[in-house]
C-alpha cells in the first residue's frame, strides 16, 4: 500500500521541475524589476545567472523525475553540472582558440567535435569512480554536464551582449530567453545522448558493438551541433530542436522500457 508520504514524494519527483521553473522565473522577474527601478548595476550578475540557469536547471530536474531508476544522487548531479560546465567551456574555448590559430579560421564541424568532446570529460571521469554503471545514470549525468555548459556559455554571450549594446537590457533579455529556451534541445540533449551511449559501452565492458553505437551517437550529436551553428534561421532551429528532443525522448523510453517478462531492461555489468 502506498503511503501519503510516498505519494507526495512521487508527485514531488514527477513535478518538481515545474516548481523549480516557477520559482526561478519569479526570482528572475523580481531581479529584473528591481534592476529597472533602481538602475543598480550590482544586480546585473544575478540577472544574467538566473536568466541563463532557470530553464536548464528545470530540465535537469525534469529528466531526474522520469521513470528511470537512477543510481546517482542529487549532489553528484549538481557537482557534474558545475564541474562539467566549467571544465567544458574552458577546454572547448582553449581548443577552439588553438584551432583558430592553426587554421586561421574555425570550421563549424570542428566546433561541434570539440564542444561535444569537452562536455563528456566529467561523465568520462565519473566512469572511473562509479562501479555500478547504467546508461540511465549516464543520460542524467550527460544532461547535467550539458546544462552546466549551456549556463556558462549563455552567461558569456549575455555579458558580451551587455557590453556590445552599451548596457541595453532588452538585448540581454533576448539573448537569455532565446538561449535559455533552446538549451534543452541543444547542449543538454546532445550530451545526454552521448553520455548514455558512453556509459552503455562501459557497462557492457567496452564490447565492439556498444562502442560502435557510442561512435555513431557521438557523430550524430556532432552533426546536429554543426547544423545548429551553421544556420541562422528559426525554422531550422525548430526542426533541429524537434529531432534532438525526439532522440532524447526515445532513448529515455528505451532505457526505461520493461522486458516482456515484466522486469526492467537490464544492462550487463
């Protein structure tokens, strides 16, 4: 029999993302309103942070509330988002700069390869620390790493927009809204897919088929990333977002699908 506490916990896990989104948007609105009324530039960092982090954070909570049996805890997910984001943007920025110096230009496909690899650094390191590996945990860890990368990158873009526009908050708001809304269908979805495939390969003791699957998934993520960076059209973004999220949804349902005998899909460990 399910207790009232159990039902409440289930509802909280299932709909916690909505509370995170609502509270985050409320805090962003309060900071934005106060900034406009006081013209206090000290509030700008808080505005940029909340504007960049609200949607990615809510999406991580949303994924964590799905019907997968995750073995990783909240602390590890938060740590992955912070470390994965910081390490990812730093390594990606350094490699992209070196590539630019070497080739005198930065190809879009090189950006995709570099950034998709950089976001996998922390999920890969965690494979050496976690013995009980499962693709579902990899998916959540990947989404968290992609979220951290997206937040730091969006904050950077918003800061540059603030400088280039001479302090125009309207331009900053547009950057925060656009990149924040699209982040689940971009960095978070792509890294969630690749990390799930990476952890699946590790769980299957690096047999050639799951390793080949990881290579294919990584190539698809790089392709989607390159296409995203190559277009400057809302219709193209919508199409790519639908493809990316559809792949993530299908992967999530596949990982959560029961066997025909009623047991959950298990991965050899």
